[in-house]
């Protein structure tokens, strides 16, 4: 199956799965599924169905709305095993839109329209999905439901827009040749980020890879920023303060398709939490960060960057259980010490 064939086929299959939740024509029987906390790592049709039923029970009329849908063969990453190179991958970004009829993971139903942000990567083998990586922004859903269990975001919180170029979804076309050129831009930027001397932000010579007015769309909890000044103030400085020794851990996806590039790791970044971040004082713990990056390149510059991060999972590693706190705020506090230590999820 070519990348173009995969895009055409799985664009339809994934939309159908959003309607019926039947994995038989989409997933291998023992497929691996890696998702946002609290679902994390599961395996097989039955477990995938359980996750999907949990979501669709809360949003029964849910429909899938893709903003970016790309494909390609994953490029090498020396930090990853050989088997990760040249895999056929689909990557998509968008929202599951519908009426929030019942509580989801203790997030209160609004009985109005919500948009559950998703970012997905699927490994295609023999015509079916062998591995899925699915990031669902439950913090953003909490925001929409009017319950917010952490300090206010430094960046702007809003519904992520579709690409400004309006070309993020081309189900019949995969342009890996143009994608190679776009990929080189992103890899140049990544290399510049790794040149940080630990003191001076200007030691990272990455500004030249970004458009002057680029948009950086961060996950809920961090928020979105504009241009280098906003990126530094609202994300980069707070992040480097919290994780000054952060380093890349490896990418399971490295693809380019036309003007779009996608990277991601499980984890993608590892760092020691030695400074305040998102209002959490330093814990000294080593934190794994599940991250994806969707980039749009125009005229050789990065114009837009969508960045899903499993913030709830990061906070859980720091000792802060977002879902447990949400339960308490909704009138379901822990009533004994044993269950409190065990955690809600």
C-alpha cells in the first residue's frame, strides 16, 4: 500500500470508526494502542472498544473533523530501533465534535456542543492498523465544561484553528518529495534547539527556521503563542525553567507530506523537574513527556506548529492527579487514606 492509497483508505475508515466504534476493519486483532492518561497503553480489539465506548457514551452523536491528515514512510532516528524506520504511517489532527450528554472521566456533561481535541498516528501494516498513538486533550474538555483544576495557562486557550493555507486534508495525494524539503527545515530547527548552552536563549540559533509571525498552538494547560517573543515568554522560558536538562528521547514518527511534517515520541522528551512548571514546584523527579509536533512549512519557514502534549500524564508523574482533584471538586473526595494514596486512575 502506498502512502497515497493509505491516506484515501484510512481517511474513510477512521471516519467510519468514529461512527460505529467497530475495530474489525480498522485494527489488527492484537493491535497496540498508546493513548493519553488515564487510558495509557492497551492492546487488542476488546480494550480499544472499551476506550471508545467510554468516550461515545458521553458524546453519543460524535463526529470526526480532521484539520490535518498526512502520510508517509517514517525516516530514520538513531535513537530508535531499526524496526521503526520506513514504517507506513498516517498522522491526523482535529476534533471530535458532538453533544456532551453524559460525564466523561468525571468531567461534567454540558449538554451542549464540545470539541474533543485529538492528534493521532497510526502504523499501517498489511492493510490494517498495527499501532496507534492517540492524544486526547482532556484538559481542554475540562476548560469547555467550566471546571479547571490547575493554575491558569500562560498562553491563550482556544479551539485550535485549521491550517491558514486550508490544505491540511488532501486524502488522495501524498507528496513525500516536497515533504523531504519541509522535513529538512524541521530537522534544522531541532538541531538548533539542542545547541542551548543552558544560559542564553540566543545560543539556540533556531529563529531563522520560523516565520516572523509564526503560531505555536500548545496543549491546554500551556496555551498558544505568537511569534518568537510570545513563544519564549509563554512556553520556552517556563519550560526550560522547569526542565533545564531536557533532552530528546526518540521519535516513532518522522514523516513529511507536502508542506507538513510530523514528529512524535513515547516519550519524545525526558527531563528532570528541578524548577516550577504550570504552578508545580520542583519535585526533582525525572519526567517522561509524550509529545507530537505537527508543522506547516511555507516558503522554507515554519509558519504553524500544533503541539499535543500529555500534560495530565506529566502532572501525574509529579505527584498531582488531575482526575482525582476534579473528582474532589465535584463532590467526590477520598474518604479514607488508603484510597487517597492509591489514586483515582
